[in-house]
C-alpha cells in the first residue's frame, strides 16, 4: 500500500516515521524544500515532492497541514486522486472539516476524518517522533456518509502506529476535545497571564516549581494551533468554558465564606476523578 502524507510537520512527520517503520511505502508532500530534505535525510519518506500531484499513486492520503488549510488541500488534490483512494486528515477539530469534505469528495473516493490525541509543545519536522502515537487515542469519525470498508482499512493502518482507534461522530468529537484539550489550553493561558500580570511576577517566576509547570505545560504550545482550535470549535469551547467558570465561581464562593468541609469535598471529588483517569 502506498500512503501519501501532506504536510510533514510534527504530526505528519511522526506519522511518516511510524508508517515507514510499519513498512508502508510513504510519499511525502511538503511546502518547503528544507522540510522535504529533512524528511528524506531522516528516511521518514520513500519519495518526496512539493506538488500535490505526487498523491496520484497513493491508496491512502493523510492531510497533516494546519486546520485552516485541510479543505483547500483536499480540493486541490481531487483531480489527482485515484479510484478507491481513502483520504483522511489529522485536524484537531472535526465538524467543519468532515461536513465539507464529504460534500466535495468525488464518487469512488472516500473521506474519513481523523485526529490523533498526541502532541507536544514543539512543532515542525524536527520535533517528529516515530513513537508519538504509541498508546494514544486516534479518533476516527463516522457519519451517515462514511464508507464502512474505508473506515476499516484506515483503522488497520492507524493501528500500525501503535495508536488506539476510537470511532465517534464529529459533533461528539468536538465536544470531547473542547473539554479535555481546548478548555485546558484556555485555562493554562489564563493562569500564566494572571501570574504575568502580578507586580511580583519576577519573584513568582523564580519560585515556580513543578506544580505551576505541570498545570501550565500546554500554554507553551503553538499559538497558531490554539487560534485554529478556538475559531473552529467555538460553540463547544464556549459551552465548556461556561461550565468551568461556574465551577471556579463555586470555589471562589466557598473560599470567601470559609466553608472548609465543602472545599474539601470539592477537592476530593476532583482528586478521585483525576486519579481514575491517570491512576
Ligand atoms: P506543524 O508541525 O506546524 O506542521 C504543519 C505542516 O504543514 C508543516 O509541515 C508545514 O510545512 C505545513 N504547512 C504549513 N503551512 C502550509 C501551507 N501554507 N501550505 C502547505 N503546507 C503548509 O503542525 P502540527 O502540529 O503537525 O499540526 C498539523 C495538524 O495536526 C493540524 O491540523 C493540527 O490540528 C493537527 N494536530 C496537531 C496536534 C499537536 O499537538 N500539534 C495534535 C493533533 C493534531 P513546513 O514544515 O514546510 O513549514
């Protein structure tokens, strides 16, 4: 099977490395010559091109560009897609991409949305890792228009990266990631900016230890990606942000009124739920 990857950044580069390790033939399509050279040098791809036409022989194509380019890349590659080809993407939000992609994908070619729950603060090919997806969830979307056979083939390919498939509809996906990924980014950025706005911020920075570092890790992520997340998942993000503000206000009220037993109960509830996730 020949697999093409469009965009060889953190996610696309890691996918290329993982698929090469699984012995697929990998075609890389990059924007910049330097990225292509780096991917060829690292043997993450078998062949590379700066042109989308390179997807012609591919049985499967993963679009791994920033979210706001995924649909335009899909549109542009349509004339080159071979019959039976399966196209997926790795965009972190799914409703807009999947609904539009399903409208424009020609007959005889299949689109199934995807999103690996893997990432780190560094981006671009230099940060790509062969094991980035190992034991991580890889969402695949299923709608009324999804071709079950295509979904199955995609699942099998995704599993070779070490990821665990989780199939769900785009709307549920966007709500889930709003809560566990996009809200934490908003909270993390707001927390860092709160400290940055304090007159004693120098002293606070010098004293910050692992608690502050762990709570704010994702504030060091790519700001461009953050903008894409908030703008393409606005409704779900606002919904969970509202719930979060209520939760924070509740803690604020309890601190003001000194209701210690209630504060303890809230902290215990949070501890139990978090421990049930991470042990
Ligand atoms: P990245 O490291 O910045 O990679 C983006 C890639 O797209 C780069 O290879 C870049 O090319 C290429 N690109 C950028 N602008 C382009 C343009 N105008 N035309 C053509 N190619 C262009 O970003 P990433 O973190 O891998 O994110 C890629 C996708 O993965 C996004 O859709 C994101 O939502 C999704 N995702 C990200 C994470 C995460 O935590 N980072 C997690 C899951 C999913 P050059 O390298 O040549 O500049």
